[in-house]
C-alpha cells in the first residue's frame, strides 16, 4: 500500500525512471537499442550514413583514444553552450567565475592548459 501511494506521488517521468530501473540489464539494453533504431529510421540516408560512419570510427579507436575523443566532444558541447550564452550577452568571464568553488580548480586547470597550447593548436 505504501509503495502504491509513493508511486502515485511521482511524476510520469519519475515513474518511467523507476520502471526502467526495475528492468533487467538485458531489457534496458533492448530498450536503448529500440530507441536508437527508431532514431536512425527517422534520418535521411545521408544522415544515417554519417551516424554509422561516426560509430565505426569510435569503435575502431583504442580505449584511451575513445576517452580522449569523448572528452573532446563534451568540451565542444560546453563550448557551444558558452558561445550561445555569449551571443545572448553573458560574458565568458561571468560564466567562468560562476563555477561552483569545488569545481574551480578543474576549470582553472583547463583554462591554463588552453592558454599553454602552441599557437597552431588554438582555434
């Protein structure tokens, strides 16, 4: 009874998360593959080929290369958000100073590393 009451208090999204967590790993993987296939089916042949090419390139990478590639993609995503915010008037300096204190050393490290890149590697 208490379980049913708690479930009724959850939003639809939260309930979906709970249901997904209760699935066996094989069921979750099958659901992920179904969503992936549905997404691929919605693409044009050219887009689908680009996705498949990217997946093949990533699969051919060694583990360290893959980690570096995926980290680079995350950095690029963050850079896109920062650029969009800058276009809306949010200064990069403001975004960098707004970082939580616990994460500040990491951001400072990254900024320092970017500043130390050889000229040909910047931009």
